[in-house]
C-alpha cells in the first residue's frame, strides 16, 4: 500500500462533528482500501444486513438489530396501555410485558433488579445512566446483578424489601451460568414468581423456572446488539420518560437514521469506512493493536464498556486464511476521561506502547464543566505531544492518532445514532477482514469447560 503525507479528515452532521487528529491514514490509502472493499462486495453485504439476509454463516442466521430499531425496538406496533399503568405513554402489545408492568404498579414496587450479563447488562445500564429522567428515576431504584458470585446478589438485596422488589431476568439462551445461578437465589429470596419476568430467545428454557411472565425476542439478535430489543425493557419502560426527547422511540430513531445514511449518504459512508479502514491499517501496518475509548461526559461514562464488548466480541476472531490482513480486532479499553487521566494516562503520554484513541465530548459542557476542556486538551496532547513549558522528563510523546467525536448536547436520538454508527464501523471492519462478527465461539468455550470442570469436580 502506498504511503502519503498525513491529511486531516473531518465529518459533520446534525448529530455530531468528527475530526481525525495526527492521522497518518491518507487519501491514497483510503482509495486502496476502497478498491479492496469493492472486490469483497462490501456494499452488497451492507444491503444483506439491512434486508435481513443471512450474514452469520456459522450459525446460518440473519442479524436483526437494524430491523428492531426500525420497528421501535420491539418488532411490534405500539398502542396505549389499557392496564391503568402510565396511561399517557405508549405500551408494548405484549401480554407478558403488560401483565408484569401491572404487577409492578399493583405491588407499589420501588426496586427493579435486572439479572443479566454481557449485552443483557451493558445496554440497559447505559440507557438508564445516560437517558433516564430524574423525575422518573425517583420512582424506582435500579440494580444490576451481573456475576455468579453470591456475594454480589446478597450485598445488593440485603437492604431491599422483597414485597417491593421485582426482577427482570434477561438471557438470550436462558442457560447462561451466571444469570441462572443468580436467578435461583433471587427466587428463594423473593418467593413470588409474579414479581419476575423472563426476557429471552429460548422460551422453553425459561419455562423450567415457572415464570408467570415470559417475553421473547428473535434468535437473530445477538446479545451485544440487543440494546434495541426487549432487553432494554427496564430502561424503556421504567426509566426513560414518555413525553421527553429521551424516549426509547427516539433512541431507536437515531439508530434508524444511521441505517438510512449507510445506504444512501455518501459522506456518511465515507466517514464510517474511514473509521474502519484506519482501524485496520493502524493495527496491521503500524502495529497499533490497542485503542482507548474515553468519554468526557459523565452520563455516558459506561459507553466505553459497551463499545468494548461490541468490538472485542465481534472482531476478536481468528484471521481468515484468504485475507492478507492477519490481525483482526484491536484490544479495546477505556472509561470516564477525567478518572482515566489519573490512572493510565501516564502510559498513553510517555509510555512505549503503540496505541490509538477515541475521545467523545459534549460541547454543551464547554462553559460549565471542566470535563470538556480536559477532553479537548487531552486530544491535542495525545495527537500532537508537547515540549514547550516542559522539562525534558516531562515531554509528551504525541504519537497517538485520535478520533474526536464532539456532540452539541447528547440525547436519545444522538446516542442511538452513535451506537448504530459504531456497529457499522465494526461490520465494515469484519467484511474487510473476512470474518464473522456475529458468532462468539470463544465465549461459548468458557461455558463448556466450566460445566466440564464442575462435573469432574463432583
């Protein structure tokens, strides 16, 4: 591939603005990758994804997340609730969801406990943190139980009243060891299955636990893409307000706008391809195998964790033997920027590791929040380095290519657009690497061998 002088690249729409900083990925390199994408049929594969064709060949499945957000997240029309619970908001036509919502109202529940791990945890948690309205959140306290350690469950339940606590149990397979272990203890603690709802793609497994309320989603929806589905029920119904810009409908609308852009907006297509192509190039050519994702907005502090799962579970695959690209997904880590600055930024600024960075800012914090100023400053230091005003031992390397995303306020629609954009970044990367982003056999192996260990131990 040819090498050219570094060139700046920017992109802007009514959702956010974007800048490359210290980026060596030139226009000629982009053209090289674009030619490869044509040979690999990238555009037709995007069309296959959007039209619901099989894009997960190892499991012979489509991937329905674009379809879910197009249908407001639940593949169902919406109607006004007739159960007397939240009469001014839309309620899903789903008997299990309606009956469970009625149970929550009837029991004057104060606590909503979500049992789930991976995508069943990261998505709802992110939505509640970032988009939950304080007046709505004051009605319920949300707790997330993610692991198999009984101490976690015990610590979070010990001060709660079983009569005022309901459980949302989310698992695609309903065989996830961590979730099932927590569920058994929660049933014993509660003693009332009316206060439980199962959200799953495997109703038969859920029925083994005598749930009174079970709601299903499609097997074609992967866990790390399930934020658009009933998995987000706790956030969509019990946290995000009905008459406000931060509704679940608006979140799905933002994702759908990204769907329309990826198939019809050339500037947006180039922007997302630029993200994916440069990720691959930095990893495979420049040996930058690690990327840090930093949020400088407290409400989206969990976004780096969400993107970590999305990328590493989707792109953490063996290289395709037919591809000249031998390195697949980068190592992704990150967190809330102001905290990270006092943790691992020393390595980013003066260490010897080859690394890239994504920085996400909210410009509405410009005049009243230190975080925005910190984010802008750190983007400049990471990408350009610093010598002036510094002693020799204080000099900053400045060898980090930075993707800078700047929002003018973050709401549900913008967050949905960003997450869907990141999904397309991952999908385009997978096509270029010729790997399947929708299976996760490395995760499944851990489940298989844990069961074997427990069986051998007995």
